[in-house]
C-alpha cells in the first residue's frame, strides 16, 4: 500500500507535498501530481501539508474518488521508475482518468 493523490489536486498542483517528500517520489503530470507507488516509503509527510486535502493512504481514499486510487499506477506504467521526480521535471502527460476529467469553468 502507498499514499495516493485524488481529484482535489486536478488543476491545482500546489506542490507543498513535493517540498515535504523525503524520497522525491511525487511527480508532476500535466494536470495533477502523482505519488510513485514503488518509490513511496509510506512516511505520510505529504498528507498534512496538502492545502486541498487530496492525499490519502490508498485504503482510505473516499468512495467518490476511488477511481483515483490507481491513477498513479496507470501514470507510471509507461514512465517506469525513474528514481526521483526532481530528475524528470514536469511530465506532459496524465493518467487517462485525469486527462479526461472536465476542465474547471472559468
């Protein structure tokens, strides 16, 4: 099990969690951030600093955002395990669930 980022992060990407993560496992996609499930050490440091409360332990994702529980796994299918987000920089892709999520009204 690991921590995951859910719907409240879509189109927000505050990055406070990135700064707090001691193992550099939070990657930036086009529309949201993703926690690498194999690089995360389950320390929980990211969860309390998220201003939109989008980070959950995988077993505790609220039912309305359950589909986001595996969005990180899908996101990293083609990316693999780069060994740290700082080395990759922003990635111009998202998991299909996120890419297809309705854009906010302006």
